[in-house]
C-alpha cells in the first residue's frame, strides 16, 4: 500500500511539473506543434486503456461511442493525446462513484467532434466561463477536496487552438458536464 501511495504521488508530481513547464512554454511562445499523421482510432483505444483502471476503482461505467472508422488527421499526437487525457481525467475525477462517463466521436464535414460527458458534480454557471483560465478551479467545496492545480484545461485549450479546433463546455450543477473538442479534417486527411 505504501508503494502505491509513493507511486501515485510521484506520478502526480511529474504531471504537475510537466503542466507548469507547458504553461511556461505557452507564455514564452515556444509551445509548438510537431505534426504527423495521427490515427484517431489508435489514439482513442490508448485513451480507453489508460483510464479503464481509474474508472473501475470508482465503479464508473466508462463507455466509448465511436463510429466504425475514425479518420487519420495531421496533428501533434502527444499534444492531442494530452488534451484528451485532461478531459477524460477530469470527467473521471469530478464524477462520484457509480457514475457514468461517455466519450462520443462524430465525424462531420470538415471536422471531427469529441464529447466527454459525465454524470458528475457539474459546474456552476458563474464558474463556467473561467474553467479554461490557468490556475482557475471552481468555487465548489467538493473541488477543493480533490487535488489539482487548475492548469489542465488551460493547456488543453491552447493545444486545441494551435490545431485550429474548438473547445466548449455545457454543464449543470449536480447533474454533470459535457466538454466538446473539435478538430478540423482537411482534404489530405483520410
Ligand atoms: P489539473 O491541473 O490537475 O488538471 P484541475 O483538474 O483542477 O487541475 P482543470 O483541469 O484546468 O484543473 O479544470 C479546472 C476546473 O474546472 C476544475 O478545478 C474544476 O473546478 C472544473 N472542472 C473541469 N472539468 C470538470 C468536470 N468534468 N466536472 C466538473 N468540474 C470540472
Ligand atoms: Mg484537470
């Protein structure tokens, strides 16, 4: 049990250091993309594998509602993966035990949209417009009891903007939240 605590805490520290570094890079203007052909199918499969255990620990039902085929897009794999890890990580973190988290992908003309929907604590209307600001955490006592530095969504928004995509949120307190990320698909993507 001690080793697990040490492991969890060192991972948390590593994530925090990496978040602070990303924010410094954003501020210095050196947070750039290294584009490659990214298979979204593979990326989502990895996302599922990485979060299954966490969902299981909280008895949260984690569902992926995906079309049979997702496109390959020109993107920075590590950064898109980080953006999605932040959104799914939040959904699991801010959803109490026995809840439900669903990732849905929809391919449209010129874009692919991902919804991260949870049945968690939700976000008050007055906090909604600020959750993408760096260091901002909602003014909800339940959030104060969960560790976090308020950087994940700020980095996610920057990543999405650099890719020419969009990010938005809809939420109702005590009901749950949906974060929607879209990425453009160009003619070259397949
Ligand atoms: P970290 O830097 O570790 O990600 P964090 O989770 O607090 O810390 P963000 O991911 O940037 O920071 O989220 C900012 C705030 O938005 C959170 O503190 C929380 O108040 C709110 N929030 C984000 N996602 C959700 C969600 N799915 N449900 C409810 N509140 C959320
Ligand atoms: Mg977070």
